[in-house]
């Protein structure tokens, strides 16, 4: 991993401002997903209420899942088993959308309308990201993803869960709009400058490398930094009263 990434001056303070040690579990609404995906197999939809992975929310009808449970699910998922693969994908989508995901519901339905393409992309991303210790595969995975309904904010979520490889010094991370906003506003970091390229795939690689480098220097996990950036959503970079 490159050592060219200096720690942004505001990052230590931002990390200290978030007292929550780990990302809380996420609540989502299985009923909304069933309504949005009426043609999807019951075996796939069943992941949303699978008691070995999720648990009931205090809000009646809702379910809760945390990041660790999804990591465990992906560790057990056989990419060659289509139903298991789609179960994992759907749970990642539900986790990413939470209870405010009406757009994600529509986009996910579109992805399932292109099911063959979706399955191919999910498998390809796993193969690419787990297949090498060279972070150049991040560029390949990002640049090669082409599935209707699943854009960068969500396919990088799939990368972060499905693309992990044990013993590697880096792992894929989520780069969604909220993280981008925090990089730009709160940390004054421009990925185009870090990457030396306007290509989104190159920027994604530089983001992953930078966050791992910062985490190594600060003694925190890259996943922790990613979560803090997501949670901040660029707020720390706003002028008082704006």
C-alpha cells in the first residue's frame, strides 16, 4: 500500500467527535422489499427475516442487521450458488438503504429485472476483488461493473462485503455520496488530486489506499474511518450558521 497519503489535518478531530465505537445495526422494512420485488424468489426474500442473520426490531414488522452479520453471511456464500448469492446481495441492499430507501427499492427491482446480468456482475466482482493482493484490482472491479439499477454508492457496498480477502493489508471500502461529501467538505480531500486522474475507478483505488494508510497511522480501522465519514456527511466542513 502506498505511503503517499498524508493524514488530513481535520481527520483526527473528526474521529474523536464520534463516540460510537462501531457502526450501529441498521433497521429496515422487509415488507417494503417484498412489495417492491414481487417476482423475486421467496428463498431470496427470506434472507430479510432469517433469524440466523437478522433479528426483529422494536418497531413491529421491521428487521435489524449489523455489519458483522453480513460479513459472516458473505463468508459462507458460495458465488456459484445463485440463490445464496442473491440473498447476500439483497441483504446488502437492505442494510445500505435502511428505512429511507424508496429509491433503492426501485433501483434494486430494476437490477432484478436484469437478473442474469446482476448475477454475472456479482460473481465477477467477487472473483476480481478476492483474486489478488494488488490494489490495482480495485480499478478493474469498479471500471468493469455494469448492472442497471446498481450505481457506485451500492456496488461499492457489495465490494466492501463480498470482496474481502483474509490476510490482505487492504480491503475494499464503501464510497457513496455521503463519504464523498465528507472527503470534500470536512477533510478538504479531492480524490482526483490523490489519484492524478479523473477516472472514477482510479479515484476509488486512491480512496481505499488513502483510508487504509490513514488508519494505519492513526491506529484505527479503515472501516471505522469509512463509517465516520459516512456519519458526518460533510457536516463538519460547513461554516457555522450555514
